[in-house]
C-alpha cells in the first residue's frame, strides 16, 4: 500500500466523528490483554504459553474488571484520543496503577489454587508497564497522524524568525494547540550562530542571500517574528522587501501587546503585520516608577481627551491609579466612547467626562474651581494644516486663546504641573497651525517665569501613527476603495512615532521637567511618504493600485523640523528626550501679543490675523499659501 493510500485512509478516519467511549474502553482492554499475554510469554516461554493459552487468557480476562475500575475513576475512556495531552497520559497511567494495585491485593488474599495466584508479581509488573506503553503509544500515534495528515492540510505553513525564548514560546504555543491554524516548518536565526542546527526537531536557517529560496522550497506562506526580535527584524529592510515581493506574509504580535515570557502566546495575539509595525524605531524606555509616584493618588485633568493623543493619555494615566480624572473635549461621540472605556476598564477611578470647548472661560473656570487638578495635560488643539490655513481666526480662538485660558486657570487654582503638547510644525512655521502652537509655547514659557507656583512644560514631536486624519488611515481607506493612493509630493518626508510611545515620553518629560523647558523627542528616521504608500500597497497584495501625486497643500512643508535653525539642544537623562534652547519672551509682551491677536481673531480678518502672527513669530514664513504676500 503506497503513501497516498495510507494518507487517504487516515484522512477518512479523522473525517468521521470521534470514537464512542465503549470503543475506547474495548481498545484499552485489548491492549491490557495483549500486554498480559506478552508478559506471560516472557515468564514461561512460547511453548508453555501455546499449550496453556486459554488458561493464561482467562487469567488476564479475570484482571480486567480491576483495571476498568481505575479507568472509571480517571474517566480515561471519555477523552478524545486525537487531542490527547500530557495530562491525559498521566491520567491513563494513574488508572493503570489503580488496577495494578487492586490486582496485587486480590492476588495476595486468594487461595493458591485460584486463577491468578500462580502468576508472579514480576509478571504483573511487566504487564503494567507494557499496558502503559501501549496505551500511551496509541494516543501519541493517533494525535501525530491527526496533526500530520488531517489538520496540516488546513494550516498555514510558517517559519519562525527567532530561536531564543520568544521564538520557542511561539512554537510551543502553536504545537500545543490542536486547533492552531499554523504549521511550523523551521526557524530562522537572525545572527546565524545556530545555522544548520535543529530546534524542536526542525532545522534552523540563517538570514542570507538564499533565505527566500529556502522559504519557497519549504512551501512556507508566512513568517512569524519572535516578540524579542521585532526591533532587529525592522532593521532588515532588504529581507522585508524580499518577503513582501515573494508574497510571504509577515506575522507578529500586536504592537499594543507586551510579551510576558511567563504566559503562553495566544493565537489571537499573532496578526498580519501593519505598515507601522515595520517602520524602524528604537524601543522607548521610561521611568515607570517616577511617573507612578507623580500621578498616583492625584487629580489629573486632560484636555482634548477624546483625540488620538488625549485618549491614549487617558489610558496611560489611568494605569497609575490617580485619585480622579477630569476629561475635557468638545467631540461628543468620541467623548462618550472614552466614558464607556473608563467605566469598563477602571470602574474604581472617579472620572468626569465633560463636553465643552477650552475657549469657553466660564465653563473652564467652573471645572478648575470644582476639581482643583494637580496635574494638567493639555492636548486640545486644532491640528489639520489646510483647515487652519483657511480658518486662522478659529486657530487663534481655540489653540492660542484656549491654551491661555487653561494655563491661567492652572496657575490660579494651584496646579503643580502643566504639560502642553506641541508639534514639530511650531519650528520655523510655514503655516497657521504651526505658528499658533509656537505662540502657545511662547506664552506658557513666559508664564512659567512670571510665577513660581505652577511648572509649565512643553513637549514637541512629529506625526503619530494612526492618529485621526493621519496619512496611514487615509491610505487604508483609499486601498479599500481600489486606489489611487494620494501623496502630495514625491519627496515629502515625515517623522513618525507610535501614539503610545509618544504619550510615554510626554509622561516622562512631565516627570523630569522643572518648569520652562521645551522638550523635543527623538523621532527616529524620517520616512518618505511615497515609500510608505508603496509598502502599504505591497503588503495589501492589491494589484494595479497607483500612487497619485496631488501637489503640496496650503502651508505644507516638504519636511518637518524639530528645532529652529538658531536653537540648540541640551541632553537629558533620557536618550530620546532633549531640551530646546529657544528665545524667551517677557510675560507682559507675550500677554499683550495674545490679547491683540485674539481681538483680531474675533473679526475673522484672515490677512490681519496672519500679519500679526508673523510679527509675533518672525521666523514664520508661509509656503504654498495666500499669506506669502505678507512675507
């Protein structure tokens, strides 16, 4: 009988329902009988066994009820053999031990002329061992055949990138799960130190020029990246490109998951890679203890709490068990979602979700007077460059005037720290939005020097991946609609950071800040947006999707800066955070400028507003904008 015939027979067997319990019981009893006869053969030899076969058979049939008692006690015949586990094998062994002990007890108290008295203890012990080996072997073989012949036909063949704890943990999790949709065919060693060796019975290969060919030869459909090799894998630009072109899926744990070596990796945690997972970036380390000491048991107020950054700030601050949270945003439905999240995840933390604008002074004062927050994280702002370019009056009333209201109230009601979230667009601004944030920075820094009660700290960083209105969600939507993906310019580049990482650095800066600092974050390597779009197309597997260049939008730069040309930086204890040395303004001048600008904003005269902004921030030079005539 050839291999295919055997495969068909086994596949047919596993396509049926599992054996009823009485069939399993009969099979196990048959193994015991066979083991008993084999033990008798070892004791008396073949000739004597043959001449007294029925006598020996009756002897071992007599022992069956005692072993059935053990099987009944451990419910061994109720298990499904194709899904047998170590626990099932242990239970099988215990059942046989119970039967063995009962038989020995009965033997000791029976007269010498009875049916089993003449059989030695050694023979019974050999029978016990053979029975255990036979029953265990049957279950292991059936489980192996089920996995190899039936289940693997439906599984995705994968290779694991990483041979240390993370890779082994993934492999063990997959192998132990009878319903896993993955079949492991090997490992890849990133450093090549274990090349040609074997791990868990599978060959280890190294990253090299022929790795893609090896993967194809093994009919691998996907590569799973070990959680402790993710950062190293991101740096393998050439390998990633080859995998994508070869249509080999890249799988890894969700970026929001933190791998715990003490816990098994669930299949649900392994997902198709997103483009943001492949962007090279360094791991962010923060002083969790210091952050916890600052926030634990304190009243925390967060503005813009329903936005991309603000909502993540809520998630992270809540982990440190503040005494209560006061959350402000004017977006009703997203704010409702934040309320539901807090009620579900942190029901023991008092949380006020307030729908309102930061530019409403009476409402904001009532909030500060009631709750007297000790720490304020100010994330509320209008941020879309083209929208604010067309609506400078709104940019001033919300971003500038709203920030002044919150900052002044923080001082009035004794907040310890005020952390403002700014943007890289505030550096050498070329648009209304960026300049409005620079004016906010100026006011907060001058207010810090004007009083001694509240420490004002500013944080600057670039784009965050996946934020509302950012390029990646836009590209995803365009891909869903069949393209094209729209990019403003072939050479446009941007810095990117994950939202959780950005918020961690905000908390770290808030902890280390003493007041008056403008912290800038190391955003890593800049990313060419056209390359990002192409990679998203390749990862999606879509065919015929084009990239369309639409031209720079009003006020848009080709590249963003994190520092003014004349600024210098001072390092901090955190390698990803530096302090910007910027020009400082007297408080009286900053306040007068803001008041004059706000009066102009209420008239909604775009040219007059922007002209005043350029007077306050001389380095503000418009690009691709109607306001260029003012420069």
